C-alpha cells in the first residue's frame, strides 16, 4: 500500500505526539510518499517553534536529524 504523508503527520511522529504510535503502526512496511516541499515545510515548522521558544535550537536540529531518517519518496506536484 502507498500512504501519502504531509508535514503534520511527520511532525507528530518527530515530536512524540499522542498519534505517534498509531502513525508508526499504520506506515510500518508501507511505501510513504509526500510532496517534494516537505523538507522545507519541516524546516519552517522547527524554525517557528524555535522562534516561539517552544524548543531549543539543539532540539530543532535533533528533530531535523530524525526527519532525515524517515523514508519518504518525494513527488513533484504540478
């Protein structure tokens, strides 16, 4: 099965939100695709959290490192 992910789903996993367990279970051993803009959107999300002092710069960097380990196939959108 192919699953389409967006930034909010990815951030929920990275940030350990309550939906993390079910998202991981649903996507395990599945093909996950998303728009090619996701890396920039993830960066913007961490930037916004840092500016609002919700996370430290170190935590933002760790979160982005976690993001880079998530296997997502990016697709271009017309």
